């Protein structure tokens, strides 16, 4: 393995703007959604001047989330459970490589105290 290539520095920029709505139901459910604009720029700091950017794109997408909390205490729960779900769909991009396919990211967290 070449020791000179074992470490690569990158310049990284990630900017997000979101417009969203949310509502609380029965003091236990939080639901929301909206639109998102994301700018992502990743450029390796390599010696050559013609180093291509790894990523230099603007994204437009939609997102939604749901949170449920039935835990009996915020900091030291002894019973109950909670769930958090999040979905982001990126629908359009100004992708510098001119190749983009819409994609979706799902995330969920589940906790139980007994």
C-alpha cells in the first residue's frame, strides 16, 4: 500500500434550507413534512489543479417525519416506548455529471423502557 495515498483531505460544504409544517396530536404524536433545498460540494485537496470535484450539486426534494413518544420520563424512563421515522426523497438535481436518478433515504429509531 502506498503511504502517500493513505490520507486524503477534502473541502466539504453542505447547505440545507427547509420549509415545513408540523402538527402535534394527543400530546404524543408529532407529524410533519415539507420541501428541502440542499447544496453539496466535495472537492479533494490534491496537489494537481485539475482534480475533479467528487460532488458539486444542488438538490430539491421532499421530506416527512413522524415521532411518537409514550415514555414516562424524558431523561430516565422506566416504562413505555418511542418511535421516530424520517423519509427524504430527492427528486431533482443540477448534478455536474449530468447523471441523476431520484432516490429516497429512510431512517427509523425505536426505543423501549421496561
